C-alpha cells in the first residue's frame, strides 16, 4: 500500500492517543523473593558484607565440630540431618586447626573442660547437606583469624539449608536461613538485641520477644519470637547468641574479641508479613500461583 501509493485514496480512522493499550504479560516476584531482597538491602544499609554460600554440601567438621557441637549430639543423627553417600567423606582440612578442635572437644582447654569423649576424625569427615549457614560463618571466622592484624567485621548471608524435618504448618525440610555475624572487641548481648530489633523494625516487624535458650556454640543464647496475627500466637523466627571461646580461640582469634551470631528464618517472617498461615502455601508444590500474581509489588506499611 505504501509502495503503490494507494493509501492516498483510503480513509483511515482517527488515531486516539489517549486510549489505553493492552497490558503486556509480565513476570511476578514471589513474596519470599521480595522479603529476601528487603532483608539483603537492610543488611547492606547496616554496613554488612555478604558471605559466599555456594556450598550446599558441607563436611560434618565445619557444620558441627568447628562449632563446638559434640559428635554425640542428637542434631547429628540421621533423623535430623541428610548424609551423603557419594562423596561420603571430605578429606581436606587445616590439620593444625583440626587438632585444636579435637583437643578442646576431648580434653578441654581455653578455660573449658570440653566434653570428655573420644573425638573421631571419621565422624568429622562425613559429608552432609548443610543444616545451617553457620558452617559458612565458621569458615569466614577461621579465615579472619589467619590475618596478621584483627579487623572488626560484619558478615551476612541468605541461602538454603536442609534438615530432616517432619513437615507441618511451620516446618520444611528445605528452607532459607538468614545468617548474621559481628566480630569486634567489647560486644555484648545488649548489642545483639539492639541489632536484631533495628533489623526487624526496618522490615516492619515490631512485636518481638527474646527468650533464653541453649546452643552448643553460643553462650549466652536467645531465641527470637515474633507475633503472628493469623495464627494468633508467638512464632520462633530465629536463634542467636555470643559464640563460645571454645569455638573462637582454637581458630586463632584474639581472646578479647567477641563474636555475635544469629540465624533467622526467611519463610516465617514472610508468612507474618503476608498473613500466610501454612508454610506449604508459600513454598512447595501446593503454592497457589495466583497468590504470587496478586501479591503487591511493594508494601506501603513497611
């Protein structure tokens, strides 16, 4: 028509520049990914550096032993942990550090009497799907301890962990853990509570409670709870504490350095923010994709 010039003899409808076109189809962010982005941005705003978390497979040594968790601890049983068959064991360790870990477990040291048992290298070599990203924190703290001069650090990570859990409304076998670590001189439990409150307030979660708890690798330790309006109860969203000297001193860190650590769930805060009562409606094969489509692109109440 253009080439022949016949368009000159045709009548065309006036073009309406004010008419709305058809909205194109587009992708939608899952609520979990939105909250993950919020978490990450908050950490960066608070001056934290992201840790590498690309190792889903970890040795029992870094996942448990380096964290002063005894080899007979129930968390290391098959009903709580996924063990690998191939490759079944790890073989590369910093041997001088491994010997110090072995000694503090079996004989004690650094002001501790240890656990007084026969520590086994065979148990420490077993490969597993990591049960927490604290294994990454252990590696980073060991790397920090090898520096000639200690420098304060603030680390974080957000990635998947795996536990042989019974599935219910608030538990999955695969979920995301948010890990935070601060190392400096003079840090106390008050600093830890302040950081956690500031962090969650930035996310819009203000109803928090701290409860004394026991962890093999932190003392004192606290569980963190937030109130879930949908479930009408307080839900545990994380664990925290000060790393024990039996964990830090074998690494080679100065004895006047304190390390705050905490592990928080990503799924449960997301459930609280979006009013989701069952975690299986958020992650897994039961997810309603319409929920992803309808969820707001941003939340104005944050």
